[in-house]
């Protein structure tokens, strides 16, 4: 039950949840590729989390770009010698009512969340299968992988889709010792969520405090945001759990917002 000396690729890791997960993995002895659309940010985060330059690598990766994903994964494997863990975390959020949702924005959301998960998974599996020592694929889902909210049609659709993808990867990967899981956080106060607060306030005609209290945290047991540390701990748990006993499962981390 350890990630020590494992190589983890974390997408969208220059900030927010991805950065927090990367910090946790490095602290636990893993070598981490900080893969992000923003190369400068990825390299800065790698240097911040690992001043020695031995445990972290910043890599440019647009997860919707097939060539860039394949090239980035090859660069990571060449640098560290293997790929053992993929945390598919890159994502964006755009909120609007269904009747006003722009088709281009819909396609952008699905491309980042679903195409990105597919492309990075396919590339990681090719290395994991060839290496012959198993691995872990972990998708960053959401409570919205389980239920819906207003104004988030493409996000809810994509996050539900990740659970289906994880189940297929779990079945196909089992013969190669590769597990697949989904971590489903509640609201975490990352830049992605901070952006939503004024957007939802404007769309719903309520104050930002009301968005937090009556929309985001209404159904939690204690009125608290899920923390980056909460999510990182759950991700680490799946990454370090080396048997197939839990493969294909999803874990909700939401202060009781959603209970299975």
C-alpha cells in the first residue's frame, strides 16, 4: 500500500486539485509528471513541489490533442523509466441554462473531460501493458458523477461518463494488473469553483453567499467545503491499493452531500 518510487502522471496539475494531489504523491515518495496545458505553470509547480528536480517534471499537455498526449506520455516514460499511475484530473467548468448553452462550449467541455480521459488512458495503458507490472488509472469525477445540478448539463454528462469509462478500463485492464477508479469530490474551493460562485449568483439572481450556503453546501452534513487534502488522500488510497478488489469502484468525498 505505497506509491514510493512509482511514476504518476497527473493532468491539470499546475494548480488546484491536481497540484494538491501532486504534492501528496511526492511527499509519499512518488515521482510525478505535472502535465498541464500551461507549460510554464507546470514547470513552476514542479520546481515548487520538488526543488531538487528529481521527483517532479513539468510537461506541456493539451489533453484534447492526440499527438500532444502521446508525445507527452512518451517524454514522461523516457524521463522516469515507466508510467505506473495516471490521475486524469484536467477539467473546466462552464455554467448556463440548457436553452442558452452554446454548442461550441458543450463540445469543449466534453472534449476536455471525456476525450482527454480517453486519450491519456489509452496512452498510459500502452506503457502499463508493455511494462507488465500493472498500474492504476484514476479519474477525477464529482458528486455530479452520481447526480445532477442546475446549469451544468455538459459537466454532469461528462462526469457520469467517467464512471462508465472506468468500468470498461477495469475489465480490460484486469488481465494486465491495471486497476481503474473514480474519485468523486463535492465542492472544493479551487479556482474552478471560485469562478462558479459569481456566475451562479448572476444566473440564479441570488448573492454569492447564498450560492455557497444554499446551493453548494446545502446538502453537506456540516456545511463545509471538501478540501484538496481530502481529495488527495482518496486518490492516494486508490493509487496505492494494489489488488483488483476495488477496481471499477467510485468513491464520493463530499462531507455527506451524496451518500451511496
